[in-house]
C-alpha cells in the first residue's frame, strides 16, 4: 500500500510526518523529501504515476482541502483507474471556507473541476479539536447529509476522536462512525504533548 501526500493546506497534519512509522508497517509514504519536505506546493514526485499504473498496489491520495492538490490529481487523470477508485470529500463545517452547505457544494464543484474526477462520497469530520462536543459532530453530520444530497453522493462515514465517541448516540447516524486516536499534534494547545513519531490517526 502507498499513501501519497499532496496536502498543501494543513502544515501540522501531513502524512509525511509519519513516514518512518508507516514504512515500518509496510505503507510507503510518497511526498516531497529533502529541502522540499515542508514545501507548500503540490510537488509531484516521480513515483506517483508508477504507483497508479500498478494494478496490484492500493494507493491512498491525501489531496488536502482545496483545489490545489486536486489540480495535481487532474494532471494524473490519464493514469487514474476511475472505475476502481473512490473519491471521498472530508468535510469540516467549522472551517472558515466550508461553514455552510452552499460553500461545501461550491468546494465540491471546484475540486471536481480541478481533479477532472467526480466526488463519490462524503466523510463528515466536523470538529473543533479539543473543544469538540457531541452537538458539534451531529450538527456537522446533518450539514454533510444535505451537502451529499445536493451533490448526489452518500455520506460514507463520520469521523470522531475516540475520547468523544462514547458520548455519541450511534442511532443518529446512517453510516459507520470511526473513532480515531490522534497521535501527531500541532505545536500548540497548552499542556497537551506534541508527539514526534506515530501515525496521524489510528482507527479503532
């Protein structure tokens, strides 16, 4: 399996930060290296086309939250196995530029145009980091449902941190709830420890 990091939006939560940990578990992280490892540009490394052409390799691409990374995917459109690929949009309605259904739908259309691929599903991931409450998650899920309805795709899952998951009523959701433990943390947040190794998320 390979994880391609094209995220140019979140400087503190990039898959490349867990490169060594992932490699030890058989997952190759494909991302800029050397002096470009923290570059805020969608730098294409040569391995990507080879990975997408390999029918025996499962590839997960982290494109980020706008059309910048999607443009890179668009440039690879000729080697993307469309019929064997899911294109999932992760929505957080507490972000400034996706705070409404209308803005989320507009983002979907921008990403689809840039990537030259249709979105096939939505993941509801509305949160406020450590200040997330069950109502924040449920409100975000309801907005994700309406967004998905308007773009005619399903909501495939709801993502929450594992500490909050027990407080949620699973009957509210019509899709699986994935409880995730955050390992790498941003360099802020009071007394909470910033881990320097480990995966970005662990699914329970």
